[in-house]
């Protein structure tokens, strides 16, 4: 424990005894919090307590220090302190300081008033499902309904839905520290202070907590399960991922199997008077199978066409090397991008992309890569195709699509395919 510098103390007024931090009470509350939320125990015990008379209640910084006011600890019951422990560590696990910094840069939100708004939004994200089931809600805890906002949303979503005003007047005292909104406080010990965790240590704590939640998901609320999934599969820009997957798949196709005199062989220097041809890498051919079944929306079909154009750019703009096969329950006519008219994405029935694979692989010359753009609600080929396969997957919340058989769940894409999740609106993939 770090007790903080001596100048952190505020001399008591005459006749009023100075209150010391009751560590026994504070640690008893932390133990109660760990018992109520065992999947957060690693994070709770990773926090280092700092005695501070400047912090209004309890607050955290990004280095996993927990600043505690002795007056606040003295007047707050142990049961409520347990809830405060969970609340404060939730800010750090969910990276509210880093997310607030990013939002501030993107939206130009600066100054204490905007950071207070971020703190309120972060509290709404945490408090909508963190209390109950053995954890008492602390007095004054901000909840979305107090601001007439829906539950279950993220800090960034809440920020768009309210401004400081009449509904937030009673929250001016709120201060969970720089660990909640990214704005450094006068009491912060900073990166060089004692007992702070390194970036690697902070990541290790988050990973262990997420692993515990994923191991027994039934014990954690939906918000924590969503967070744990993101820790293991952080969002990434899916367009870059899809482009990288296609480039990786095409990098090995047809290397050095065609001869050209356009660039003489380096061996010609050893044969005076004789010009030898050099080996040329044949540009790869790509077949794009587009799911046109009724479960794929028009917007997703529009995204599919954009990805087809991006795939053509990935092979140097050679549109004649890219073929498109629309497919629902049956494969349609294969089209090449060099046609003057647009590619008709005909369909609207059921889904069986096995016919699309078969149609693409029967093309001559045969493709070096098959790219499939689908919602995944389809049977997959039983055997691995003789070329690389990339699957761009439109995400679905519900996967039960057979009304006659409610137990039916479509198979996941096979292991031999490189899968990239295509999020709507240009979001992140997993």
C-alpha cells in the first residue's frame, strides 16, 4: 500500500479529530466484492490503495491505483463499499480512460465539463447491470434510467444521447478519477509513482479476468460477457483484414510458371549472343461466390459489390482475372468484371453455397483463390477445395433459420477457410 505524500493531508479544524483511513474496513469490503463477483477477484486484488484526502470518494488512475478518501470510507457501510470497489475496477477493465481519450480526439471534446460527461456515460455503461445478486448499489450511483436513457449501451453511445443540464445537476460531485475519463487529477501519482502497474501487467489482469468469465459465462451479466469476448477477439478493421487475407491467399498462386522475353533472364550474361527468357509469375485468378439468398439484405449485397471491386484492386486492377458467381440454393451464371454492364446479383431463395463452390472450381482456367461473401447460413463443402479460400462473413445475431426444424443451427465455416467478419457500417471484425 502507498500512503501518499504528507502534503496530501488536510489539517482538521479545531475540535474535529483527524480521520485516518480504515484499511481493515476497506479491505473487508474488497473481500466481500470478490465473493460477490469471483470472476473480478484478480482485478480487485491487483488494485493498490492510496490514502488521499483530496479525492471526494474513491477514484482510480490508469495505472491501477485506487485513491480512497478516509472520510468517505468512514461514513460508508461495508456493503456499499463493496459495490464501489467493483464499480471502480470496472472502469479500468473496460479501458474507459483510453476510450475517453479516443473520443476526445475524434469529437474535439476537451475540458473538465466534457470529461465529467464521459465519466457519467461510463458510469451508465457499468451500473446498468453490475449491482444486485449479492452486491449493494452504493448511494448516488448513476444509472441510465436517471437520465431517461436505455440500459445495455456503451459509453460512446450514451455520450451522444445527453448533455450536461437539469438531469445532471446533482452529479457535479462525481469523480471516479483519471481511470474513468482519462483527465489527470492533482492527486495522481503518475507513471513514475509507486505501486503502478505496467502496461503488460494491466493487460495480463484483463486477460485473466476475461478468461474466468468465458470459462463460466453463466455467472456474469451480459455486459461482462460482451466485454470478455472483445478482450479475446478485439475489434479490427475488417476491410484491411479482408484485403490482407486476399493478398495472402494470392501471393503463392502461379509463381514462376510462365516464360517471358520482356525481361531477359539473369543467366543471359553467361551465354553471350543468346537471350534466355525469364520466369514470370502468372497473375492469380480469383472466383468470388456471393450469397444472394433471401437472408442477405440489399445493403449487404451492396457491400459485397464494393468488396469485389476491392478484390480486383488487390490483384493489380486486372478485372479480367476476377469472376463473380451469384448463388442462393443454386449457382447462377459466372460473370467476369471486364463486362461493360454491372454484375447482376440474382437470387432470393434458400442457401447452399456448395453449388457456388462447384461452379467456381469448374471455371477454366481454374481459380487460385475462392472468396465467399455470405451470412454463413449455408452448408459447406465436405472436402477442402484445391485452392485457398477466404470467407467474408456478414454477422448474424440469430442463426436458427429453419422454421420446420427449430433445432437446426448452420455449421460454422470450415477450418480450412480464412474467415473475416464483415461488420455493417464499416465497423470492426473479429
